[in-house]
C-alpha cells in the first residue's frame, strides 16, 4: 500500500455517543499537534462531512473535555452518507479543506462507512471503537463500555435498596440490542438473580423455577437483568409473563435507558480512549489505513475494519456460567 503524505486529519464521532469519546478526540488532536499535523473537527458525524460543518481545531477546543461525557463534536446518524451521492459530496468538502485522512470514532455502522469511503475515495481512515455495546471485534473492550457498566451497577444498587425493603421483584432493562455484554457484567457485578441476554434464550418456566427456588431460600430481593434485545422480550414483557406464575410478588420494571450513555468516563475508559486516540494518529502516519485500533491483552492492535465489524463477538461462556453459579 502506498504511504500517503498526511498533513491534515479530520476527526469525527458518529452513531450512538459513548462516554470517553471526548477523551479519544482530545488524544487524537493532541497527538496530531505533536506530529505537526493540522487537525479538523467534523461536527455531527458524517452529516457534518456532507454539510461542510468542519472546523480547524486548536488546543482551546480540547481543553477540559477529557473528563466530560458525550462528544463535543456532536454525533449523528446520516442517511445521506449511505448513498453514493452523499459520500461524493462529503469527499468534495474534505478536499476543499485539504483533509487527507480521518479518525472515525463510533460503532460498527460508523466503521463500515469509513471502510466504504476509503474504498470509494481513497481517504485513509482509522476507526476507534466508540460504543457502549462492546460489540466490536479487534478490541477486548470498546470506549464507553466500562462506564456504562459502572452506571448500570450504581443504578441497580439503588434499586436493590427498595427491592429489599419491600421484598419486591425487579426487572431491570439495560442496553444491548444484539449483545449482552452490559447485562452480563452489570448482572454479575450487582448480584442479579438472573440475567437474560440476546445470545441465549431462557424459557419463562426456567426463570420462574429459579425465582421460586430463591424464595424458598428466603432471598429478600430479586433483581432480574434483561438486555433490551433479549430473545424472550424486553423487561416489561418478561415481567408480565412471570407475574402470572408468581402473583404474590410486588413486581416492578425499571428501564435504565439513555442514562447508561452519559456521565464522566471511568478511569479505564479515559485510559483506553487516550491510548487509542494517540495510536490512531500514529497508525495513519505509519500507513495503517482502513483499520480499527483496539486493545487486546493490554497491547494496541490494528485490525482491518472489515474484520472488526464482523458480528462474531459474543458473551464469554465462562461469564455466563459464573453468573449462573453466583445466582443460585
Ligand atoms: P452504535 O453502535 O452506537 O449504534 P454505530 O456507529 O453502529 O453506533 P449506526 O447508526 O449503525 O451507528 O451508523 C452510524 C452512521 O454510519 C450511519 O448513520 C451512517 O451515516 C454510517 N453508516 C452505517 N452503515 C453504513 C453503510 N453500510 N454505508 C455507509 N455508511 C454507513
């Protein structure tokens, strides 16, 4: 692959926001300045690329953002970028600024867009895994996942207080449309009675038996964690079905929802985002194009985007088994 001269790099955040995106932007921009690169902020993801919402960044833009949740570059989903015409317009805008490479921070959709754009227009791009879902291969954890788990656990701890005081049965829905990573982590970390994830189907009868057995053992609070994309339905649906078998329980449903996306990034997410932001810029300068930077076994690795977005990362069987042992 031909090594291109890179003088101007554009950074964008795209898709669902996640805590640590700001830290990743800051790290990429600081690294760019270190290597005498002009850094540009592309606002609102691919939408800003198409609408020419692009600004040259200086150190003032990235002051005091590391510790803030969300993304100061804003994020968006762009239907136009899925079209050839939209991507052509985006390319022309980048050229008008002289931007010759991209750091794209987002989930599998955003990285797919970066891959396609590179194939079509030859703009080198490095993706960073910015999603609370942890559903990207090529990295042990994604930026924002650790914070989202901490937020979920903190909320479940609070729910447990009321669950225990009233002997209530709670169904708590956490995020995770296709992957149960938040559910399994938050479930183990908060001593859940059961964890329902998209990867495994749990029969209602099995769940009911489990809850009955816990009642016999005089467990005073029962919290069932349900990933939003669960095969047996969402928390409300499952609560309704279970209640028919266990009518004596005061059954409640809490959907944690978007609060899991917000908040200051955890120490792990700050570190992960900072390392990957620097490695994204260094990777581009070293000719690593069309790849995602991630951390595996504590080492930064570059994985071809095509490989990173393959939907093959699932909850570890051991984690599932451990959760089962701990909840009996
Ligand atoms: P999250 O995991 O939080 O949902 P994501 O990056 O997967 O984040 P998507 O909505 O799937 O979120 O993708 C973000 C944007 O990336 C889309 O709005 C679109 O602009 C672009 N994108 C996604 N898939 C493609 C594709 N196949 N071709 C071109 N662009 C795409």
